[in-house]
C-alpha cells in the first residue's frame, strides 16, 4: 500500500497511553511488515525459537512505528500475561486430559473398537474418524505419535496401502488441530478475536466433518496411486494390554472413554445453546454458563477422567499423579509461543495497525474471511508453524471482529485456522515426522502429506465461505 492511497484513512493509534499522538499510516504498514519479516527470518533462517522470534518481532514493530519502548514493553507484557492466563491454563488442562487418555488405554480402546468394526471398503473412513476423535482433545504431535502404530498395524492386517490408511487418519487429526478448540491455535484466535467458544466449536465441527471426508478418504484414493510405499516394519506385533509393574491391567470401556472425551465438548456446546435460546437470568442458563466456561469444562473433564479413565484402567493414585506430572513439560514451549503470540498481537493492536487494516478492508470490498485465510497461509508457508500463523494473523485481523456478529467472528477464527494448515513443507516439524514414520522420500511426502494439508486448507475455506452466506 502506498502513501497516496492512505489520505482517507484517518487513524489514531490505540497505544497504552490514552493521550498518545496519532501514528502516521505510512509508518504503521512498514512497522507491521518489518515485524512479521523479523519473526519469519529469525524462525526460518536463524532457527530461533518462535518465543524469542515473536518477542523480538514485537519490539521491532514498536521501534519502526516510533512508539516509546516503555509503551511497547507494556503492550507486549499485557498481551503475554492475558493470553497465558486465558489460553495457557486451557492448554495445560488439555494436555493433562490427553496424557490420561493415552496412559489409561482409553485411546487404544477407541481405535480398536472403531477399526475392528470396519470393512476394507469403510476402513479409510473409520481411520478418518479415529484421527478426528483422537485429535479432539490432543495436540497434533501427541496424536500423531499415538496413531502411528495403529496405522501400521491396520495397513498390514488389511493389506491396504499405508497411504490409503494413514492419510485419512492424519486428515482427521490435522483438521481438529486447525479448526476445533481446545487446540492452541483456535484458542488463541478465539481469545484475540473475542469469539464465542461454544459457537466456534459447533461451526468448527460443521466445517471439519466434510473437510476431513474430502481431504482424507477421498483424497487418499489418488494419493495411494501417486505414492507407492511399503508399510514399515515398526510395531509388528500388538502391544500387550498389561503394563509392567501392574499399573494398568485393563482398559476403560469404549462407552466410558467416549463419555470422558465428549464431556468438555458437551458442556461447551450446552453453554452456547443456552446463550442462544435461554433468557438472561434463567437458572438453567446460569448453570450452563458456568459449567460451559472453557476453564471449568476442561477442569471437569480432567476430574471425570480420573474416575472414568484412570480408575477404569486400574490406575492408582501414584500412577495418576505421575501421568499428570509428565503431561506438562512437553507443552511448556507451546504455552510460551502462544503467550508470546498474544504479546505480539497486543503490540500490533496498540500501534493501531489493526484498525488501519480494518478500514482498508472495509473500503476494498475484499471478503474478510478470504483475507484472513490468505494472511494465515502466507505466515504458515514462511514459518512452518500453524500456531505462529494463527496467532500472528489473529493479531493483525483482531480489529475487524469488532463490528461483526457472533457467528461471523467464529467464521473468522475458522478461516484463519484453515489457512494455518496450508501446504506443510520442509520448515514444518510435522512434515519430517510423517516422512520418517512412513519411510517416505521428500517428494513422496509432498505428494501425499503436503498435498493433503493443502486440500484440507482450501476445502475448509470453501465451507467457511459457504457458511458465511447463511450465518
């Protein structure tokens, strides 16, 4: 954008100081672009941790915009603290529940039950369902590692290509990661855009189901022809259910496990429905508003998990405590990245760049949902991180949400989420995890995994735009 296109955009920077002078638009645009470029360069070229990259990028935005460094630090720490408080606790609780699901054998029970009832024709669809169900409460990397032995054993037993079995499962897992809370990316976008979590969850599931069908079982038919890969010899025998030391002698049943997994989803959806159909002050709405608050819903899920998953698997108090302790270290880095993304977002907001983008989009006629997707795609391609793409795009587009309806804001979250999973390639850790586990070459990984992510992203955008016509 050149300066001769900006005279009509009269903007006051929303800095921490109430009487802060207006920052010229000609400085705001370069400030945002340079800040994003610094983050991308530090992460991709110098392999700096995203936490440091986002922190330095925030300082760069303020410096180029001409904001006092003390105000920049105030903005960053404010955004960091509020995001850590609102989203970090949810990530921690989600990690605890996911670890409990794995350690109790509940995840294995879900997988075995669904796969055991499927024919060769319906198996890819069943694997997509397994990936989505396992991905609902888990982080992508955890779900990926969990699904790998299942994918190998199913492919070997059924005689189907590992691509035809694995791609649907990974599509389900990735769709949950990008579109459905309580994953870090969607949670950050919900927090930054002030979206309703329950409505976003409901719309996210509506988008995810057909998206997974297209990017998973349907796309796998073609990917299986393009990539001829033998099933690796890893996990050649099923793991015995009894674990050493007698910590786990049985699994919770499928029904009990499903109940535990869906507990937070039902509570959050209940809150969303109550907010829509129940009047203010209604006793039922008051109760559901409390129980459906994300923090309370996930806390209840963990507690329910103690008795349904833990006790159902014969885990004692010591085993439960150990499971909870081991769940937190792996996600410490994720929480720092997410919180730093919140700091970067607040810096952008307080300089006024977000309002500038909002006014430009309003006068341009460009679809806000399409713009959100494109911004997330560009950052995803540059950094390789879906979470970084989501938090950065959310920060840039946050002011746009102010004048949108509740449903439209939720669709904005989903458009960003869809863009954040576009074309995973060599700068994405997930790319290398899939390549090494599946025993593929770089070219084969691109023709299967990377293209699947692209189909998932584009299909997700299409369904978001369709919903945008009626929401």
